[in-house]
């Protein structure tokens, strides 16, 4: 049994024994936890991953004449300035307001540029008051010139996280990176054995006020982060899904761009790569055992991001040892894996923190209070205005073509019913393809006579229990005008078209405007 | 070897490549091509025992052959070794080294550009 005070005395004397979390795994495997607890004083952890819930409070100082900023832009990225007159919070994921730049530059990039010492353009508008008469300011700032730049990240250092895969036929662009169709790749984001909250899974040493490594400088844990969860299933003591989180703060003026990077997940948006490391004082054997966790013992779940719902299906379980081999087997097929956090930089964080402590530059802290370890459940957001589901709008009896049918008959069906698409079904009513009036014209021009030869077999479909908003996005993304609605057995139940959705929006607007459409 | 082949307008309608393949029995893989009646260029991979003779022949026929060492370039200042690109490479030309750094093997790279578009820090670019 050791106390933090005793460990700090050793650090001051220059004889504290500090190891990184991955080193600790092999030390405990060799010597046992009891001996390791006696010999090792501090284990350093580290992570360097895309942490979207990050940002910074900036205070620009007062201009002459003064201004009370209400709309504030830094290099074209909006910062929220609804607090006092010259304070703003710049969020990492806020994209540039310039549509030509869009997702390629955002709050995260502004943060990196400031830390690099670059000049950043500041434009702010105001409504003007007696004490703050100025209505617009256009200037440039640097990190040195402004009063404060305090990074405050509401949710960092997730304790484990889901692993992503995509079962659909199209490439998906997500916060988990680019996901190739048909289980084409797997992405994961936790640093595994080095990850801070995985090494102290019950928050025995990490708490409010703990001094940490943040972005290459000293930082602190403010509290649990947002969406902090404590009740998820655990294996080997560690939650198997996204659980505990931390709210962190640090002084941007002391940070190093090696450990804070602006990035853009393709077609998803800006995010901030944050390097964070937490020292764990080895107070006893229990703490030593927890820090010895290996990649193999950290279990996580591969989730299908092809299902755009809050609750996504689990494809299988895995662990970080398997993920780090670069490939994983799904249904007998080898699928390549990608880490999204940099293990190399995670290790750099843990090593640098270790060096700070060894040099006596960094003392450990007693938490002011422990992090909540019980009763935290992430609540969903219920949508009070009910979503319109696909099954709510299908109305007309569906007209279908049969796969053996002759083109002439199909053409007649299209003309008689004044429609452009026909789902093609087999004798059981199961979807086989789709045919449009263009396909018919094209088929006739090329001398084809059977429907089989000219229908499109790869059909983009809608399901009855999907919301119309999701279908509208699918129509837009695939540049199509209508899709068949099918049930679980793939039996065609109807058609939904862009016109159906336009009509629905028109009706909603009428309702909201007391019968007047706008 | 990988090389850019540059075609002048005067030779775009000649079947030089098919002749070269027939005469020298080489493996010939087109990675990228932009050729129209005003000329153009194509990025190819050529291999076989008579590779050098084949290149000499193409040059005699008026094709400018510019061998390249790199198909893509990774800026090590921008790269944070996150590995997002690794699983997207269709030819396994990107891998994570023993020190957890990300390396691109230009020998295997076919220049598809998938990694270029997927890189969160825009650290990879196609060589022109």
C-alpha cells in the first residue's frame, strides 16, 4: 500500500519507478501483480484519437470602441459568442461557413492553427449598445495576442468504443472513417492497452481534479464527460462498449501541435485529434492488476454502421489484439482493419508523460472527488413530433411486373397507369428488380424482348419501418426518383417516389401555416 | 517498373502499345490514362524479361517514357499515423510498421487514390 504523497516524495527525490501501460502488462505477466505493485510507482497511459466533442474558450480582449460580439467567425468558422462581450467557444466540429471549403476546414483546424502560432482572421458582428457601441470588427489574432485560450473538451477519452463495419452495398462516410461496402473493412478507435480509462476501469485513482497530459501540456480532469456511462456489460473488468468519458481542460498557449491536430473525416466533417495521457498511481495490488490489462483481454463489439439507427446490430465480438493484427475474420472472410487513433502517438504521449514524471516536473494529484461509477445511463432523445414512416404514406395499390413478362405488356402497364417505375417480382411477389420507362426504350432500341434482360437487378429499397426522412436522403444520395417498399421477406408492398415525399412536405407546411401553403 | 507514357497528337492513333506487348511479351498494366486526339499521358506498370527493350521501342516510336519511383507521396509532417488508410488500400500497399508508423509501399501502389481521399489530415497526394 502506497499513498500519492509517498509517490510524490519519490518523484521529487528522482527515484520513482514509472512505466507505460503496455510495459506494465508484461511486467505483471512476468513478476505478478503483488511484486509489481511494490516496485512500480506510476503507470502512464496515453491516447491520440479523433475526439469530436472538443473545443476552446477564447477571450479576445476589448477593442476601442468596445464591441459585444454576437456573431463571431475565426477563419470563416463560427464560434459561439452568446457569453459576455468578447468570449467565444469554438467547437472542433463546426465547419467553415464558406461552402467552397465546407467540411475541409473547421473549428479543429482553427485550434491547430492557433497552437501553431498562425494568424487567424477574426470577424465579429454585434447589435450595438450604449456600453458596447461598435457593430463590427475585422481583425486578426494570434494565440499570444489574446487573453485566454482554454481548451475545454466536454467528452474525451472514451472508455472503449464500438468497432465499425458496413453491411450495405454502398460506401459509407462516417465519424468512424470510410466504411467500404459489403463488410469491406473494419475501423476501430480505442488505443486498447494504453487507453487511460481502460487502465482504471472502476475509477479508483482517476477523478475530478486529476492532473493529466493534454495536448503536450499540463491539463486537468474537470469531471465525468458528457454521455458518461457506468452500467454497461464488463469483461475482465472493462466495459465492452463505449462507457466512461472525461471532461478535460488545458491551456492552449502551452500546447504542442504534435499532440493536437485538426482533421476531417471524409464527407463527415471536421474533428480534433487530441493527445491525452493520465498517470495512474500504483497504490496497491488491485490498481496494479487493472493497469496490467492486455489487448487480448479488452473485448469490444463490431457494429454494423449500415443501419442508420441509434441501436445498430452487433456483427461479432473481438479484442484489440486481433484488431491490431490488421485483419479479422467475418463469416469466413478476411477483412482488413484500420485503427483511427494513432497507436504510435498514443505511445508517444505515454512516454512523454513518463519522462515528465521521471524528471520530477510532474507531480501526481489526489482527486477532489471520484468520478461517478454507478447509475449513469445514457438517455435517448425522444422525438416528440412523430416521424412519418414509410408505411404511413403508401396508399395506391402497387402495380408490378413479372420477371417473365414481355416488354410490350410492361410498356402498356407503364402508360396505362401513368407511372415511370415498375418493381419486377417473381411468382411469390418477391422483389427481383426494377424497370423504368427509360429501360424499356433502351431495351427496344437494342432489340431486347424480355424483361429479364433489361431490368436493374440491384435495387435500392425502402422498408416499411423506416422514416420518410431517411428515404428522402437515400433518394437524393443515389440520384433516383423512386424505390420499392419491401417487407422482411422481400415481398413488394408498394412504391415510394420523390413526388410522394414532396406532397407530404407540402401537406405538413399547410398544417403548420394554418392551411396556407408557403 | 512504373512510368508515365506521354503521347504527342501525332502518335495517338498508332497501335504502338499493342505492338510493344506483342513483340516483347511484357506484362502491361494501365493504372491511369488521360488520352484524347490532342495527345495525353498514361501511368503504366511494365514488367517482363524484355522490359528495357520494350521501353527503348516505345521511345523510338515517339512515346516519352518517364519512369517514376513514387505513385503517391505521404507528407510525414501532416501524417499522424492514425492508420485510417490502411484498410482502404485495395492492394495492401499500406501497412503499419513494427513501430506503429504507417508506411506506403510504392512498389505495390496502383495509384487508385482511395487513401488520398480518405486521409483525415490530407497527408497523402497523388504524384503527377
